[in-house]
C-alpha cells in the first residue's frame, strides 16, 4: 500500500477488492481496510478498475499492472488512488484450440464441472468426424453454463430490462449446434476479411435526421430508423452480419467431400461457441457482482470517505460489472459514483436506452444510470473491435428473439463497437476532441470514438484488448475532472 518513486514524483497507491461468483466479498473486512488505507494516503480520487482477464493470479496481476502503468506520468494530482476489482472471470486467447492454462481457467470459473470441461476439451482436440459430435459440444456447453432456475444470476442474463421474454437463455445454446457452429465459423472468416480491409472502411457515425429531412437510406447504405434518438452506425461490420439472419444454415451434402470440409469448418466454429458461451456466463456474472457486490461496497466506501470522489472504469465484461454497480450504488445525492468510463464495453448498445427504436420493444436494463452518477458516463468504442462488432451480436440473441429487418448488428450490437444508441442528447466525440479542455459534458452520456487509438489485434478478437494507452488514461481523468 506504499507509494514508490517515478520520474514525476510518486506512483499512486494501489489496492484490491475481491468478490466471489455470487457477489459476496471474499474478505468481510476488506472495504474497511481499504478505506483506512485510502484515508492514510489522503486519497481524494479513488479510481476503481474492473476487467475480465482473471485467468490466473499472475495474469490478473499483469493486466492490473499494465492498466495502472498507463496513468504514470499523466496524473498530476497526488491525491489519486487505484483499486483493482478481482472476480472469478476469464478471457480466451486468439489460439484456435484449448491449452492447459485455458482448461485450468475454465475449471476455476466453473468449479465442480471439471468433467464437463475435460469432455469439451477432448471433443475439440479430437474433432470426431461425425456431425453428432458437434451436437455433443452444444449439449455439454448448455450444462457448463446453466444456472438453477431460482439462481439470482439469471436476472442479469440480458441487457434489456422489459422482461418481455419468457426466458433469458442465449439462443446459441439451444439452436441447432451444427448450424450455430457453422455460423461462428463463417464469422471467423469474416473477421479475417474485415481485418484486411479495416483501413478502407468509411466513416461510421451519421447524425440522425427526422421528418422530411430523413433519407430512405443513410450515406453508407443502411436503412434509416425514424424516431431513433442518438447517432447510429453508418454501416455494418460486414454485409453478411447485416442480413436478417446471419446464422441461416447452408445445405449439408452428407457423405461427400464437401460435407467433410463443412465438418472441419464446424469444428472451428465449435471452439468459438465455447468462447462465446463462456463470455455470456461471465457477462451474466459481472452484472450480479456489480449489483449485489461492488455497489454496496461503494456505498460503504463513500460513507467512510465522504471527501473522496469515486470513479468507475471497466473494460469488456468488467465494464458491465461497473455499469451495474453504478446503477445499484444509491447512497448520497447522486450516488457515491463521481464518473464512469467504459472501455470496449461488452454491453448492448441499447443498455442505457429508455426506449428502443420503433422496430423493437422495451428498453435497456441500465436506463437511468446517468442519474445515479454525479459526472459523465463515458462510452469508449472502436470499430476495430471484432469481438464486439462481429461475434457479440451472434452470441447476444436470446430465446424468443427473432432477427429483424434492421440486421443482427443493429438489434444485438455492442456498446464497445459503435457507442451508446437510442439516447436523446448523447453526443459523439473523437478521442482527440474528448481530451481537449472541458470537451466532455459535466453529466449524462457521451460516446467517444477511440478507433484511431484502439485498433491493433488479430482476428477473431481484433482490437478488443488494445486498451493499454496513455490517452485512454487521460480520458478517465478527464471524465473524473482529475488534474493531468
């Protein structure tokens, strides 16, 4: 908990706070000790960072250190402290197979299901030459991520808050496994093609126009949606994803050489189905931990540190965790949270919308979060993030939801890919503009296009993990009105 010297003075102090899979604190006195330590260090700004790369202790520590390092030399305020949120979660590497380390991580985040994990690895390693074996992967994954009907975590399975659907299970686990795996295999091919042509993509954001000024199609060729608040993406990540149902199966010529080639593709897709099913379970868990774990902890911190401003920062599924924490933290005039910065958030781009566009129904589960935050809710996004732009829409559809004419990327698109959608008065800024003096709003939502910075990474994830940049640290500080 001590500070250390660097080139400009002292490195801000760092601490950790840890939760179990049910949102319980692994140490009942950790918040009180954290408050005492922050008070001793005279911390006036406490930055709470959450990410999802907790495959093992060394990986967690490495990612934490890399994130904190971005703030070195850019934080002029010596009253800043940092808290890393530890929770049972994992992410996958771009490797198209399971490693021993990945299997161990799966066993940690799904305790008691080691036999299922072993069976899945065996199937994915051996790639049996039967279509029925692909179906076995689907059944094993359903069992791996299922939660009892009475489990509290089920309330956090979707980013929509209207409770219109009879259940909240992802369709990818209940549709034909062969068809879903084929669809993910096609998505992997699209990801490789998209990486090759990313530099030629046109401008992505087009301000909405209504009434007589609204054209039939946007300048990039997508359908205009009347009565849709906020900017919308100008084009889909691929033409294929913009189709009403990108997972429509192709003909399967049994017994032919083509059938065997298709089977090879399905096994490629089966590995991606494992990745996406696990990511769904981690996002679901993130919502629970944020709401019932971190939120009350923030309230206790705010009471113990009344003169300290608390800022939430999340990446990927960690962004979902801190967003739900902001919603659940209600102590104080505007809650204990001073600002929220979401980087490549694995959230629906409608999560904050009070109402969805007219072709859809309901609203976002996090509508109204900005009212719980004293400062802005900053939504950083990059169109180089293929994990969110291409794979998230395929994995986010729930049972009972049907593809619509607007395309899967619009209906189930991710906040970290094209920014907040369906919100009145939500400006969109480039990262460079957002970092100019007083460019960010004092409150409410703002989308920040970080594509010029967050752009490096191989398919299928693309730039999803390319968040270790000083300018993103400056964005966090700008959102929190912390001196740089």
